[in-house]
């Protein structure tokens, strides 16, 4: 019975960990990789330096749609989900192995 309760708690934790995937919108890429001859350059898509001539020409005014957003509170779901998974796994590990040892036949062991 304790193993079953631990498994249910683990399933609730896994469900909480998966919730941010459904709450969050599509991912917006903030960098683009440009390939030039033999080197790779990583540049920001929100950079005003569109000519690529140098860092001196970068403006401090952000492009439309590139304003910084606040952090997402979805990390709380991940934290609580991981805590629940740890709590649920605690009885499942040692008691589950003991249960299998006690109830396995010698043919299956």
C-alpha cells in the first residue's frame, strides 16, 4: 500500500513537471548563428547592428518586440514537481526491492 501511495505521489510530481510545457507559448529564439567561410558568428536577433560592421554602431534603443520580459514563474512547478517525485520515490525504492525479493519465486530470481 505504501508503494502505491508513493507511485501516485510520483505521478503527481511528473504531471506538475510537464505543466509548463502546456502553459508556455512558443519559444522565441534570441540568437541566430551565421556561418561565414570558416568561422561561426553568434549574433543577437534583437541587435540594432544589422550591418555587422562593429560594436561601435550598436544603438541602445531596442528593436520592436525585443524588450526584456520578466522571468517566468514556471520554475515553481518544476521545483514542486521534483520535490513530489523525490518524496514519492522514497518508499518505492527500498520497499519495492524488498517486496520483489520476498515475493519472487526461485525460478524468476
